[in-house]
C-alpha cells in the first residue's frame, strides 16, 4: 500500500530570501532569457508516508525473479515491507507523516560548473540532500525499514528485516557527468542514526533469530575525485552492472625504485592524499543477541581502486 498524504511541494532554491515581494509577471524576450541563470530546483516532501509491500493489508509486493541456486532451483526475493515514516514507528508498526526537507533547506537538483570540481569544460548534474551547513536545522529524521522474503523453488524459506531509526543523510550528494562513453561521477553518503537493527525470521515471519544492532552510527563516505579518480557506472553488453573507482596506477612517472618522480604529477597525488575523498565510520556499540562488543572506528580510509561487477548465479 502506497500512502502519500497531503502534498508534495516543488520549490525553487531562490526561496532562501524571506523578504515579502509584490510583483507582476511580465513577458521575457529571447535575448532576456539568454541572460537568466538557473538556480536549480528544490524538492520538499511534507506530511509524507511511504508504506509498500504489505500483502496482509491489501498492498502489493515487489519481487525480484530470474535468480537460481547452484542446483538450478528458482529463487524469488520479495520485498514484503518497505516504509518511510516519522521517527518512533516501532519498526514500521506505527506510521505517522514526516517532513523531508524544508522550504529554506530543500533537496536540490542543480547543474554545476565542472571547472570548479575538477571536471574541465563540462556541466555536472548534482542531486544533494539538505545540510546543516546551509545555516538551518535539518528536516525531521524519518524511520526507514525494509523486509526481504526469500522463496526457493516455490517454497517460502526465510525473511530478513532491516530497520533504521531517525535517519539523517545530511549533506549527501550525487554528481554525474559523461566521459569516455560512460557515466562518471562523485558520491558522498553521510549517514547518521541512533540505531540500525537486522534480524532473520522463518518463512512465516515467526521464530525470529537474535537481533544485530549498530548503535549511534556515523558514516561519512566519499568516492570519486573529479576526472582524476572518477566513480564510473556502466552496463556491459550482456546486461551486467559495473561500478568502479578509478585506479591511481600510472598517475605519475616512476623512478628506478618505483617512487613517484618529482613534478606536477607528484603534486597532484600529494593533493589527492591530503584533500581527496576519505571515508570515516564510527559505531558507538555493536550489540549481538544482547551482548555488547563496544566501539568500532574506521578513520581516513581512501580507496585507490575498486571494481564491482554483477554476475550470473
């Protein structure tokens, strides 16, 4: 069941000014329009609830078909619950509306000048989330959850639940541009939540196993560094997805000992290691079946090369 209550507001980012203005609409000639610079589009969801995949409540389910086990049994993955609602949902059982974005701090869709982002002579498409850095507090932080049901050879097998409380993606963004016959880009994913919980249940969603919890989670991940080390998105001729982070191999000339020769290439690498994309992960406590395992921290992780490809099972 899909519920979107009240309204979806699409606003211009020009709403940053709070001054009340009375003005008339006038016709603009082509010469006038050529001098107008777009400021982008802002997206705000007010009183928003998303609740899908609950067959027991008359709604449909999402299914992923075409998978097989190693012994040629058909596998179906059903999304039997997917919700986005106000904080305090009690793992999707209490659904209240939530505001996602604010009029003075919306989600933005913009075109950026690539010269300012290490992508020369190209326009960059950017989709960005609201940010505290813009000077106002963020939108309400929704609860988000999803449940997968696994069916093997026509027989219900197992389900997996995932629930995130009070999710914030402050300052996350996706930047895309074209290059070399493929899609290239940069990704920043900032995730903050007081609790992420995972647990598995039997085919009737009963007799659930022990819960794995990650408490007070902060993930700040950045991938891609302009044209120097872009993230690439591609689909192969046989229909498989390909995701990669460009290699640093060959970015500078090397000497007889394998070191980087002094010069402009070396300076670019130094800049990458000093200012390039880094990933930081902090988890205050990992709890498995009620047993606490303490803090986990990953700091200043940089990826020099990554290649991910989908495969037939």
